[in-house]
C-alpha cells in the first residue's frame, strides 16, 4: 500500500508517525513524508535561508535512514501556508499524483496555524479528489483515501483513537530520527521552552533530552504519565502507550499490557472509512 504522511513542518511526521513509517517501510509498503512548509521559521540564530537548508539536509538523512521518500514545498515559508483555493488545488494535484491508499495528517484543532491549515487543506481536498472536472490536469481518483489523524495533546475535542501501533521494536530508530533533527531537538525547541540548550556532543545531555531516564518493563504507566515531558523524547513516546493502555489491551490482548512505546491515530470522517485491510496492516506491523 501507499502511505502519505502530510505535516506542516519537517519533524511533524517524524515525531508522530516515525515509528509507524519505519515499520511500514520494513514491511514493503511505500511511504512518503510531505512537509508543506520549508522550515525557515525554526530557529532563533540561523537565518531563514540557513535553517531551511539545514532542515532539508536533516530530512534527507531521515528519508535515507527509513528508506522512504520525502518532499518539501520549498517555496512555502513557515507561518504562511493558507487553506486558500490555489493551495487546495495544489494539494489535490499532489495527492492525485501520488495516489495514496492512506493519508495521515494533522487535526484541525491545534495550537499552530500551519498545522490547522494543513489539516483543513487535506479535509477540503478529500472529496474533490474524485471530482474529474476539478483540477483536470491530473486524473481524478476512483475513491478517496483513508485519512487518519496524527496524535496531539488537545482536548476540545479529544482525539478518538482508532488505530494504535506498538513501536517498541523500532524505538531506537525513532530516537535516531529525533537526533537527526538536531536543529530542532537540540537548539530551537529548547529555546521555545525556555530551557538551556543541551550539548549534542555531551553524552549526558544527549541521554537527558532523548531518553530522560531508562524505561523498563517495570516502569509503571503512572510513573510515565507523572513525568514532565521536559523534551525527553522517549518519555513523550512512552506517554502515548501509558495514556492509551486500555485501548492497547483491547487491540492486542495481553501483549498490549507489555507495550512501552506506541503511536496512536484517529480517523477522519472526510475520507474513506477505515478498511479492514488498512486496519490489519497497521495492527500487524513487526
């Protein structure tokens, strides 16, 4: 199958879908990330041109590591993407050309206007993908893709979990993805959280920001959920499993009790309802 993860920025798909993307690629599925912005806003020291170039190099490293494709709309600056007609038609044509079976993207309630607007663009493109007279320069799809939502922390409304993917087997790869996005993980994001910049060459700093502490089979969900994020990425990814433990057990039985790390996805009502084939693929990834 063909999977398209559409994020507003480079690192959105990595942080929310990176484990699932890794497993899908390992299982022979075709995976592509699309960043709808060029990353020019993601730094406090580098110029727009410098950080855009750095982030594109980081994204290419992620693509090589995972064995996936990676596209960036280099002509769209951060904080400027809009759900206007021109951009909607660009999204329609892009999706039609790739012909994904499944799209994973942002919900439309989010703190960042870029995230919201990308979610709206995919939502507004969804039905029109099958309308031949709209954007006739590309061939209309026979049916809309399944559209899933990335996880987010927002509660009004809550994300309703539809699929949860254990990623314990590839957590080291997902942490490596985080480390590859060094301009964000070690520089920009700590700055936005008013935290000291970690030294990426100091093993103690790297451990602290990537892992926080060792998470083992004996670590309880309560310990995970009560641990402040503090940009410790392993903790962030473990919180998903801890938060959705009941859903993990419902989805995987006794195995769901042992999962330490997971990625969870909701389902959009605007795409094709999730099929049993898609559900089977995503819940049997190893």
